[in-house]
């Protein structure tokens, strides 16, 4: 989850006006309640659409919603993978988002350029991906798991 505090708002009036129509913050925090993703826009997309350099989004649902508004190939997505016992994160490039086919509540998985497929929720940690996944978002065709249905 992404968090902020009213005291973290940008106080400089020029910087606030430059950020419009967005709200400018000097600091945004996050919790490990949901997996967080960093969307990085290409220079041409930022220049053309007057967008920020990127977005920090909380959870796979927010990632799918945000990327549905963007043109394919104009952005990259990274995941903030936290080390279990250390004050460290790894920034890994995401190649796709998958959803488990069965289940009442959607459970999402993400793939990385390292070829790994991991659950987006810490509560659903399993040693291997379930056999029935549906691809929700493709970011790079170079990594496709044989357990995944398109």
C-alpha cells in the first residue's frame, strides 16, 4: 500500500503548479501489505503526453488499471521485491502479470526477466506456480512459463 502524510506535500508553489493536474509530494511511503510496482515511462511518451517520469503503484490490480491507459511498448514495469530478513529491496523488471483461473478472489502472479514466476501476495506463497494461470498483461515476450495459458 502507498502512504503519505499531509506534511509531505510539496510546499513550493512553482513546483506544485508544474506538477498539475497531479498533486506534488516530496515523499511517498509504502508498506508490504501489497506488492508495489514502479512504472517507468519512455521519454517520447512523457514528452508527448506531458506525463510524469513514472508511477509507484500498490498492487497488481492498480498496475493493470494504470497500464491499461498506456500504449504498449512505451513503458517498463519493475517490482520492488523486499528481502525477507534485511532492509533491502531488489528492483526486478516485470515481464507479465497472470491471474489464477480458479478461485473466488483473483490471485495474481508476476514474471520477471530472470524467468521467475512469483505470487503478488505474501499470503499466497507457494513453492511453484499453479497449473492454471491466465495472462492479464504482457510486457516482454522473452519469458513464458510452460505452466501458463495465454
